[in-house]
């Protein structure tokens, strides 16, 4: 058991510019860091300058990690970081450091693991005390200004840390070493084993069935997170019970207050079991992953509710999160005018004054949040527009306008998949436009990827999740429109992921070696709010290995499967996106090569049939005929000898491990080959 010595935070005096106190965060681009630039706390960004100051002044580091749309981050700032008394203590005792977790997921993942080891829980704001060499010796989440609800306040905690630092430094250092040893152990996925068998898929589905809320949908009790990758995994099981869990959850979420019934798009999560009262922030990655889940549910069932919901998500994203450059901003806040959810809540009197009685009967309120009584009976467009226009007069929550490579990769994937499934070229075009911006504006001279773009500046070397998510998005974009440049970029990014982030024993480290505090590199494993970098990389490696016949990709995927096998067997329901890759691995999986004129209607008919159906175990390739040396031959050389019919008609070759059935020009016959044993 790790023995923890409590400690607290100190900060240097803030500079003054034109009479307004500003600290070092004023030079940053992160909206979250800029929110704290005028705090009396002398914040520094994460980096060697801060670490050198801590060593020089022999002070501990007060590390505060959050993000711009985090409600409790705002609370802690207003209570404590804007307070002169707390700031003076912080500046006296600590070197204070602020980190935007969305810019630096590697730092967040490392110290969030520390918090979970020490307290059994995590969350934001994350507060960690470090020695000058970045060894943690205390971790917590939100800390109030003064003691309340059984929680020690900063005004009590900081003086205690100051005294411990002066009188018991040896104990602090010893405690930090023990914590570091526990962290090193936690960072290891474990000894590599055999590739998990297909039985693990059934075990995960059974475990999820045991957690399923049959009355309200979703898994577990309040708070309820959407976890769309769980739903996508269950759809792959082709099982009536699994499909029932998916549909009940998707319908309950769409009807509840977690869905913005007026402005569209999903809030972060529900605070109650019935999905009615949300935590109001809106994240780009939630929109992307939920749109994918609803699109896949439509592909499986054909139910209009699921398509409509996916399209409503895109209406919100393209209206409110799209940048002029074509890429997508990160999030919208939960708070406005200092109050969480104020922008979104209604009174019954307001609704009665705006809606006709028959429309009013369709909705209800829970703590001021609008929800539907029946997901199949939404408000009319006229009524929704009336509510939207009234709400537009309120003070809108702030928007985090940084552009993240990885999160854009998720939205590129969602738009591309839906564009192909729904035959919506406008979605495919939006996906391609975002991809062009990210590839053009978030690249470095060495051919690598940068994580963040904001206000004309691209910065921060990309992490494993950026490479994996963007490669996935580009793969989906290729299959939605057969542009070989998207596929070529997916291969290039995957090569870079292998060169930059691969663990020789299998899997991928989140950050580069030189950025790893204390030499500890985290391997993202389980799938939480976001699928892990390793899970998405697994899917990408397996699919690209089939398209390009790349044995090194398949070898890397098998190493990854073996490296994480013990964790997956122990808790399979925590690895649902990873298991989507395992499902593809065990198969049967297919290569479908369409040989035909790129612009031909017969080629398009075959492609539409593939895209509108749920084909998670197939990869699609267009081998254009009528071209001497099409670009796809460099990327998928095995397609060289595939040809259309003698009369010029397009043909589909359905192949399993590059062994193909007789080709067909009939879409239904082609689809039939994909369900045969």
C-alpha cells in the first residue's frame, strides 16, 4: 500500500501589463489556459521552464489539469484561483503549472492514473503535487477554497504542505518514489499472451447484458454516459438480445434531455438514470461517435429514427462547430453567465407561450430540461425553430475553438460513413474538406502530425490517438468516395504511428519518449469516453493490412492483441472498441474489390449497396477500369489483375484472404456472398 504524504500548492507573483495582472499563460493558445491568464496565481505552462524554476527555488509543483468546458474547473477557478488569499499562498509555496488535458492527453493520462491509484477515483479539475523532478506525492480532483463537506480546503492544505516540505522532505521524497513505482507497474499492460479467442466477444456481451438497464436503456445507474463504442460492439454480435440493448439505449438517449431537443446534438452525459438531466457541455468527439452509432443502427435496422438522429447531429456540428477552414472546433461549454445549463433550461410558462397545445403535449421538463415523451414523435420543425429563435436571445455558452487532429479524425470518419450510408455527398465533401485542412495545416516539416491548431498556429507533436483516429477517418473517407489520396495518407500516418509510438513488445505509447515524465510512457488500453489509441490502431492496422497486403501491419496488430490479452480477458466489457478489432481479426472478413469505371452508374450502384448495409468485417476497394496505371495499384497491388466484364460493366469481387468468388454485377448477389459462411 502506497503511503501518501499530503502536500499543497504555491505560486509566484503575477506580472502586470497595462495595469491588468497577467501571468505567463497569456502567451498560450489554449482557450483553457487563456481562461486563467488573468488569475493572480502565477501559472506557468507545462514545460522545462517551470521545472527549472521548481528546482532552482526548491519548491514543489502545483499541477492543475482541466479543460475549457469543464464546469468544476470553472468553480475551482472562481473560488480559489481568482482569490488573492489563495493565490498568495500558492505563489509562496509552489510553482503552479496549468495543463489543458485536451492539448496534452499524455500528461493527463499519467497523472490521472496517479489520482486513481491514490484515491480510487478521478475527474477534473485534476490536482497533483509534484516534486521538482515531477514525481507525484499527492493527488485529488476538485478542492474547495476552505474546508466543507468533509473536504480539506486549500487554505488549510497549503500551509500544511509548506510545513511538511520544510520539515519532512525525506518522507515526501520517499512517498513520491513509492507512488512512482506503483505508477510504473500500472503503466505496464502485463506480459504478452496468446491472441484472445472469439469466446471473449461473447463474454463481453454477456457482461454488458448484466449491466444493462432494461427500463431506461444504457448501462449501470446514474450518472449515465453514452459510450457509443459499446453500442457499436453490440451491433457486431448479430444477436437479438444485443440489438435490443442497442435500440433501447439509442431511443432513450434521443428522447431524453441529454439530446438538445432545440439546437440538436448531444450533451456530455446524463446525471440521472433516465437520460433526462444532462451535464450540458457538448464535445466534438461525442457527436462523432454517437453519429456513427446511430448510422450503424440504421444500417442494421433501416429505422428512420436512427438516420434522422445522425443527420440532426451533423446539422448541429456543421452549424455550430465547423470552422471557416472546414475543420471542427472542440467543444461548447456547459456554463453561461456563471451558471451551468442556464442557456438550455426552460420554464413551463415559456413553453406554453411558444408551443401549440398539441406540440406541448409531446414534451415535458425535468429540472428545466426539455425531453420528449416519445422518441418517435419529435417537435415539428416550426415549433423547434420557434424555440431555437427564442433561445438564441440568451447568452450562449463559450466555444472552445481549438482544432485537434485526432478529434477531427473521428468526425471525418463519422461524416464519411454517414455520407456513404445515406447517399449524402454533402457529408462526404464536408469530411474531405476537414481532412484536407488537418493534413495541410497540422503537419510538420518531417512528415509528422501536429495535434492542435488555433488562431493560425499549429503546435504540439501529435500523440498516438491523433495518428490512429485520423488514419481511421481517412480510411472511412476512402471507402465513402474512393479517393486514393485519402487512403495514401492513411498508410503514411500509420507508418508514422509505428515509427514514432510503437512499443517493441506490442501496442502503442501515447506520447514520445522524450516527453515522458520520469521515463514512464503510458499505453492507452481500455475504452472510456473515447476509444483508446490502441483500440483504434488495431482496427486500422487490420483493415489497412488487408487493403495493402501489408504483412508488417498484420504483425503489429497481432503483437497488440497479444500484449493486451490479459487485460482484455480480465475485463472484456471495458475494451469494446478493441473487441471490434478482434471481431474483424477472427472474421470471417472480406476484401470487396469493385472493378468498373470510376464515374459509372453501375459501379456506383454496387458501392451504394455496400455502403448502406452494415459490413464491419469488409474492406472496400475500387479498381478503376479504363485507366492505364490507376493510383490504387500502388496502394493495393493485388488488385492489378481485377477487371470489369467484357462488355464494360462493373463487377464485384468478394474475396476472403485474397481468394475470390466468381465476380458478379448484381448488388444483391454481392451482398449474399458477404453473409455466407
